[in-house]
């Protein structure tokens, strides 16, 4: 099976994730979508690794997973903290970064 | 020889420093002694220098004493040099001699003043500066002395510094004198540009070969030097500071504003004679201004009612004679008048000081009268001084003044007109001098005079500023609570007596056809002059001139007698009939108003414009706010992107990423 | 005799670093020791300097960043000798000032002052363009902290304003400096260098010179401050702590004037000639404008501020007369102005202490009655400030105006109005402070023994310098005069 199909799936998943980030307002869902995008990238990495016949891409994928786990931990922590402080769980309401 | 030059300067400077350093440690009286002794020392040194100079052959009577390099660099050759020649020694003798007597007078006159030590420190500093001025051997040292006497004059005018009138007069005098300094410096530049030296001796040697007659830059330079001379010597139109300078204590008026400093302009022109003779256009301006001043000042003196200001205007008028003389190449005559004037004018001021003391500090002639019996010695001195000033034989003033006038006629041309003005001035001098004497000393005694006849010196319970009538700051010990009159103070008597002898007798130095001491003494200095030796009126015409001068002076005195002693209602009638003229004279020809209009107000306007408009609109408005405005507008545009919407950021990121990716895709093909 | 300039340069900093770890009591004495060591070095330098030998002396030359051709090169000649002396003297006086009037947080204060002294000395001594730029910008850092930490109530916005103004100039200068080095390397075909002597050997094109000139000139004019770019000055003068503003006015402004002489004239002679008239007009404008402003102000600090503007304009006028007389006068006047401004600020402090803290002449008056010694010392300082003939300030102005007179007679005549106006505003300030009747809250006595330690040495220095300005002129001639003048040769060789 040629690499193209893997990449196609990867692109579709990436776009679903990106679209989700752009349209959803709940930070929880945005975090989920972010994971989708990362895993789409992982898929592409593994596919290339297989196509090239070396293990570099797979090692990258493992590292991305570790980073994703950390990121989820921090992100979920933030969301819980927001929830605890009775702030709206909505990224459009949380706009203290406005210049 | 040169060591005498340094000693002449060293004594007064040491006096100043000594008094300043011991002002708390020694009693005030000691400072009077130190101050007087220092000046006496300078006088003795001047006499020794004179004797030494006379022992030299005539063509070597020009000694340059070099101190150290002052500012000698890149072509400017300013060393600290003194020039000892008959002219400078003559001036030293006048300055140190009169100063010694005035210091002596001050030890008594200022005795009860809180600022006694300060007064003597300033006075010694003044004498040092004046001697530096006359001994200067190059332009830069001259300018230094020139400015130092201005500074000393400022300090002494605002000596009673708690009076706003005094501080105002002080700053006025200082600023006008700075204008003079600027003229002097700028004039020096014009000359230095061509002569390439600041040294007097070298500059004068090069003058005739460097400049053609009436060369443009030379005339400009000389005119600017004249600005300096006019500012210092209170010549029209830079004279307005001198009457106000009478705010200073009376000995200051006698020393600085009559006998010495104000004659510096005369000395300057005489010293620079090789320049002025090569630039006759500038010299003529000097002569005309001198004549104008002598007339203008004399007319104002007719109506002024402040005793010291009458004498101040008469000083202006007499210096007008001297400026006219030295600008017309009558050097010896001008300097001779400087000498006699120093004596009789200092004497007049001292006598006036005694009268003012008797009045408890008041100076208004309207409030005076009948002091003849109360103050017999002062009266005597005042009359001697007055007769010398008016020019009545055999008093000294006649010989010096009429020598000037005779030489003006001898010079011929338009100078003859100046001579006529001189005679007119003689007449007016007689009138205003004796108006002052008659009003102060004759007629019915005022209460203060009556009290003094009974043996008691009048005192005012509340001290007031004589100029404004404003009550004085009571905690201030100056002017002191006590007043001192010549009749009770031997020191004052000695000083005035000595001056009176001079005022009577100094005429013998230059009796036409008999003696010519001043002339001969100064001859080596003016040896290269084009006019000096030839300008010699015949003895006969001189004596005719003396006779005319005497007649003019006596006519003036007679008129004064008629108006202010015999028919005392006449002045009021004349004043009523000639009201516009009187107003014109009483307002001093509106010179103050003119200067205010032309100089002071535009400057003040410019200052206000700079502060209120330019600084606010241009510097802070356009430059500061404008720059920050541009930055603010730019940042406002960029800031709009920072909406805070997380998803907007994400979209921007994706869009940007896509754009970059697309760019590479397209460019790769 | 060899004197290591690096020792002079870093002596204050080393002592400050020791002071930072020593007990707080020792801070002020240690800071004073650092300043005095530097002063001793400078005095030795002045005494040992050989004015008959041309060129830089006591050279220190090490490679600093070889890849960029930047050297750690220090040297002394007639241009900076007396300015180094002035800097060390005034910082020593400020250290004494801090000793008699302790500041809050003394360790931090002493450290900032030491950094400032090292930075100023570095800027004066640097013979490498990059080194100069480094020290020139370093000067600003301690003063920003001094203003922020010890300043008046409005210090925050004022610090920002000062920073922005000077940084704009500094960045332009940095860009111009980098451009100068690279363009010179291009023009000569050699490797890149920032050493001034090497840069001066290469002649850049006229258009290039103009741009670079503008960059440097703007930086220096802002620092002085010059007319039109002085917007930061009134606020900073009002808000800075007194000793800091005294040093700022007395020393830092001179670095800018010195920069013109050391960098602009030798490196960009064509552009200097092109812009001569512009700069002279700007200077005359500054003289008249600063003087006029000074006699409308009532705050003594601002009177001094605007008078400094006028005085610095005199110095610029002398430099851009491009005559040896004018340049000599400018060097002399730079020293003189520093020498009178610092004691003047101290006198303002003394006066305000006796008038309930007010620095406004409307609240002052009559101090001479209870404080005759202060009044006398202040009189000497005031007369020197208005450049009375006989003071070294007059000698400086005499030379400056002579140079200007030789360049443009009319401009010199206009500049003389500044001399007259100076006498008006200085005497006005003096009279309203010391003479007239006492102000409503004026009380207190004469100079105390401790304050004497600050004021008397400086007044003696003014008097001594007035008697013998030749000392500075002679050494200045080493760099200015003659056919191979370090400053004017380039300008002269241009047709």
C-alpha cells in the first residue's frame, strides 16, 4: 500500500482537528482536537518511517506522544483550575490577552 | 620697575582677601584700618613708580611687566602683562590717591553699619580692579579689569541688598556694563583680526602699517570700543544706570560713580589713541556723543530734586567734557580734567553724604534747607567743590575745563561747535551746582537743621528707604542706626580737607603760559600722536577763553542766586510756564522709557513667547507629542489584531502556515 | 611614567563592588575612596602629560572581539585629558556630597554612581568606535535607575521619556557606527575595524558621510541637549535627585560635545563642512533661546537647565566654527561649565533646605543676611557662570566667539546677546535667592562645616582655573593646534 493513503488519512484527521479548534468554544473539546492533530502528525511520521525503511520517524512519534501527554496534563489542569474558580469554561469569554 | 606694578595691584587684593578671611575673627574697626592701609600702600607704590619712571630717559618710559601666560594658544597671545607708562601711572596716582581719602572717610561714615567689613572688602576689590584696568598691558587684561570694576560696582550699588530698589539698580548697572564689555570684546575681535596681537605695544606699533585711514574694520572696532567706553562712563544712550547707582552708600558714589570707575572710558580712549587717530570717523563720534551728553546731563541736573542724583548728572556732564576732549586729541586736557574732577567731585559727594546724614538718611532737596549754620565745615567744602565744578577762578575746575574748550576751538572745524556747547555747559553747570547748594544750605533751616544747630543730630524713629519711603526691614543693620557728619568725625574732616585743598590748588599744574606739568609728564605716552604736540593754543587766546569761562560760570551762579535765594517764587512760575519742558527734563529725556521700549520689552516678550508658546507648541507639541502620536497611531493599528479570541489566533496561525506552505509549493515549481 | 588607563577606568567600579558586599556603614567611604583613587590617577595624568608630544599617550590596546575588529583601546590626548580630570573631580565631589547628605539605600546609590563614573570615563577614554558606543549607552543605565529609584513624584513617565529620547539617539548612533565600520572596510578593501585611528584614514563618499553625520549628530544633540531636541530636559531636571542631575548636567552633556570632536569631525570632514552653517545656526538659536527661557523660569533647577542648554550651544558653536580658536574654547568651556554647574546645584540644594524645600525663586530671598559665607561662595559661582572676564569661563567664551567671529561675523554678534542675557538670568536668580527681603518660609543659618567640604574645594578650583586657564589651553593645543591637528586636519584637507 502506497504512502499516499496513510498521508491522506493523516491529512483528513488533521483537518478535522484544525476545524474543531476553529469552531468549538469549549477548551476541553479544543484540547481533544489538538490531540487529533498531533496524532495525525504521528501517523504521517510513522508512514514516512516505514516508507524510508529506518526508525527515526517512529522515535519522533514516541516523543510527540510524550509531549502530548504532558500537554494534556497541563491543559486539563488549567481547565480544572478555570472550572474551580467559577470562570466560564468558554475560550471566547477568556480573553485577557486582548491588547 | 615692574615690581611696583605688581605691588600696586597686590596691596588692594591682599586687603580684600585678608578682610574676607578674617571677617569674623577681627573686630570691624580693624578691617577699616586694613582696607585704608592697603590702599595707602598702593598709593605709596604708585608714587615710587612715578619717581622711578621720571628717573628714566623720556623714550624709555614704557615698561612692560610680564606675569604669566594667561591664555596663549593657537595664535592668541594673551599674557598677563602690565604696562607702566606715564599714562597708567598718572591714573594709578589719581585712583589710589582719591581712594585712600575715601576709604578714610568711610571708616567714619560707615562706622555704625552692620556690613562694615563687607564694605571694605568690596571697596578694596574695586580699587584692585580699577588699578588692574589702568595697568593692563593687553586687551584681555583690560577687559578683565573692565569687568571686575563693573562687578565691584554692582556689589556696592546693591550693598543694601534688602532694598529692592538697590538690587534693581545693581542689576541694571551690571547689565548695561556687560553690554559695554561685549562692545569691548567685539571691538577687540575686529582689531585682532588684522593686528594678530592683543598686546597694546605691539598692536599700536602695527596700527598705521596695517590699517589705512578710516579702514572699515578699524572704524567698526573703534566704535565698538566706544560702546564699552560709553557704558562705563555713562554716556548717552548707555547712561541710565548711573543715576540709579546712587542707591549705593555715599562713599561708593564718591569713589566709583564720580572719581574713578566712570572715568575709565576716558582712559580707554586716551590709551587707544593710535587707533582712534587712524580712525577719525570713530573719534568724531566719540566727541559728538561726549558733547551731547554734557548738554543733556546738565539740563536734567537743573530739575532733579535728589541731592545725590544732581551730582550724578553733573558727573555725567563732566565726563562728557573729558570724552569730548580725548576724542578730539586733547589728551592732556581731558586727563587733567579727570584729575581735578576726581578731587572736587569726590569732595562734593562727601559733603552731600554729610548733609544726608544730618537729614537722617533723606536725600530729597525739597525737604532740605538752611544747613549753612548747622554744618559750617560741610558748607565750606561744598562751596569749594561747587566753585571748582562751576569753574570760577582760581579753583582747579576752571583751568582744566577751559583748556578743553580752548583746544576744541584750536582744533577748528566742527570742533568749534563743540567748544560753544562746552561754554553753554559751563553756564548750566553754574546754575545747577548752585541751585543744589542754595537749596540745601541757604534760606530757612528745616527742622533737622534747626535741631542740629541746637546740638542734636536728627533721627527718624522708623528707618525708611529714601528712594521710595518704604519702611526698612527692621532686623537689618545697614544702613546703620547712627549717622555721621563731618563736623563730628575727624576722619571725615581730614579726608574732605585734603580733597578741598586739591580742588582749590590743582589748577596750578596747568596755568596757561606758566605751567604745563600734566602735559609734560604725559608727553612720552603721546609722543607718536599726530595732534598732541601741535595742538597748542596761544597763551593769549587761552586767557581769553578762561575769562569767557569765568563769565559763563558767574552768570550761571548769579542766575541760581536770583532764582533760589532772592526771588524764591520764580522757579515755580517758570516751571508752570514751561510745563512741557519741565516734564521732559524731569523724565530725563525719556531715555529709560526708550530703552524699555526698544530693548527690555522685546526681550521680555521673546522670553514669554519662548516659554509659553514655542516650548508648548513646538518642542512639546510637535516634537514630543507628535512623535509619540505617530508611535501611538501605529501601535493602535497593530494592537487591533490582539483581540484575545483564542480561535482567531489559531485561524491566523493556520492561515499564515498555509500561506507559507503554498508559497513554497508554488515557488518550488 | 606609565599610567594604566584601565586601572583609572575600573577603579570606581571595583570599589563599588567591594562596597556592595561590605557592611552598609562602609559604603559611602568606600565609594569616596573609589572616586578619590580615580581622581588621583587623573591628577597624575594631568601632571605627567607631555603636551609637546603629539598624538595619543598612555595607550592601552588589546583585541576585544577580533572577529569584528573591535579593540579595547584607551588613550589620552589634549582633547580628553582635562575632561577626564573634570569627571573624576566632580564624581569625587559628588561622593563627598553623598557622604554629608546620605541617600536612601546607600549601597545601590553608590553602585549606580560608580557605574556612571566608569561609563563616562570609558566614553572619554575610548579610542575605538564600538567601545565608545558601548560606554555612551552604558551611561544612561545608572541614570535611569537613579531617576526611577530616587526621583521626584512624577519619576515614572519622566524616566520613560528620557529613555525613549536618548535611546532613539543611541540606536541611530549604533546603526551609524556599524555602518561606518562596514562601509570603511568596503571602501578600503581591508578587514573590518572599529579603531578610530584606522577609520579616519579612509575617506568615505560625501552622501554616505552626510547620513552617518546625521546619525551621530542627532545622538549627541539629544544628549547635550541641543535646541529642538531638548524635550526631555525640563522634566528630567525637575525629577532627578539633586546629586544625580548635577553630575548629569556637568559631565554627561560634555561627552556629547566631546563626541563631535573625537568622532564626527575626523571621520566625516566633508559632511561637517556641509552642515557647518546648520549646526552654527542651531547653536546660536540654542544660545538665544536657552538664555531667554532661563530668565522666564522661576524654578532654579530649570534656570540651570536652560542655562546649560545655552552653554552647551556655545560649546557646539565653537566646535563648528571649525577654527582652532573655537575648538580650543570649546574644550576649555566644557571643563568650565562642569566646574560651575555642580556647585551651583549644591547651592540650590542649600537654598531650598533653608526655604522649606522650595526651589522656586518666588519663595526664596534674603539668604545673604543669615548666610554671608554661602552668599559669597555663591557669588563667585554665579559670576563664573555668567562668564565674567577673569573667570576661565570667559577665556573659553572669548576663544569660542573668536572662532565664530572668524567663521561668520554676524553669527558671532548674535551669539553675544547670549552673553548679555546670561548676566540677566544669573543675576536674577542670585538676587531673588540671596538678596531682597526674606521669603515667607526662609530660615536657617550659614554654611555648615560639612557642607563646606563640598563647596569650598570646587570654588577654589574655579578660582585657580580663572587665574590660569592656560593649563588646559596648552594641553588642548596638543590636539587642536598645528598642521597635523587631530581634530581639524580632515576638515582642512577638504577643498
